[in-house]
C-alpha cells in the first residue's frame, strides 16, 4: 500500500462539525509528523480538491474540506439510492427469467457493475459487483455509451486506441453503427463480447429528468436465449427497466 496516500487521506479525519477549519500548526500537532511533511500532504489534498485553503500567509495557513468530497459524497448517495430502488425489481426479474441480472453505470469514462442478482443455474457467468469494463464492450456498457452526450461519447471513442479495438476484435466504424442501432431500437444486444458463448441484453434506466443513468443488463449462455425465450427475456427486461425508471421519478409512456 502507498503510505503517502494513506497518510494524506488520514488528515481528512481531523476535520469535523466541531472543527470545520484547521491550521497547518494544529494539524501538525494532531498528526505528530514534521511540519514540512504535513504541508506537502495538505498541498496534495488541496491540489486534488479534497481541501481548500481559507488563509495563506507566512504565519498562518488554514484549511477546510473541499467541494470534491461533496461531489463524491453525492455520487455515493445517488448510487446507494439507485441500488436500493433497483434491487427488488432485479430480484423479480431474475426469479422470472432465471438469468443473471446486472445494474451498470458510468464512472470516470468506464462502465461499473454496481449490483447483481444471480441465477440458480449450475452454469453461471463469473461477474462481480465493482467490475469495470470499457464502455464499448458488452450490452450494458454500450447502451450507456449510446446515451451519453455526443460530445462526451466522441471524446471517449477518440481516446480509445487502435490496439484496444484490435484486442477486442472491434473497429470504430462497427461501434458507431452499433450505437446508432441502440439509439434507434432503445436497447442493446451483445454476443460473446465479455465472455465467449454468451449473450447480453440491456435496457436503459431513466431518472426524473429523463436522463439515462444506468443500464439493466441480463446475460447468459447462447442456448438459453433462443427463439421465443429470447423475446420473452427482452420483453420482461424492458418492463422491469421501466418500473425502475418510474420509481426514480421518470414519466413516460405506459409499461
């Protein structure tokens, strides 16, 4: 573990409701480290937005918690609320179709799997909560990429290297065509992109403002997603995604 990072982040614990603002001298006394070391750690936290300097002179440097913590706190709060609302519906869907169900969001230009409900089949996919994936790979991530703003989506695709696409047997032209298809159809399908021999189907989850904030993704082996069963899974996943969106305040056409 990086001890410098641990020491820097530990300084945030000294701030509280009773002590919203602290001086360099006070923090040095509390942490019992050399003053130059403490100043270096505080400067790093300030640079990253975790602290803000309220006074800066040769005699006194004072700090308070920065807005970056509020931003991260709001992100965590939103994710917890999304998971709390989605989980009962995900369980309902998983019980109905008996396939693994995921909840996927965008974070720092990647797809992150923040919730999962497993199937009862002996043959299961290996996934985990917290898993990260490129936004161009898999039905859930690609759906999120398709619903980003044009500017944001373009920036993400442009910074994806040719080697990344070659590694995953993709191309930018093919990806753009798939994005257009997702936008046209309102859902995403992937075949063996993250796990060979599997299929993934994803539908969008909207918030109160009509923004896509997550994808509801189901996946499993090809042979369990054939014919009439495939259409059944698609219909039921679509219905559950609309139910979750409705609970989040989104108003649209009837389910």
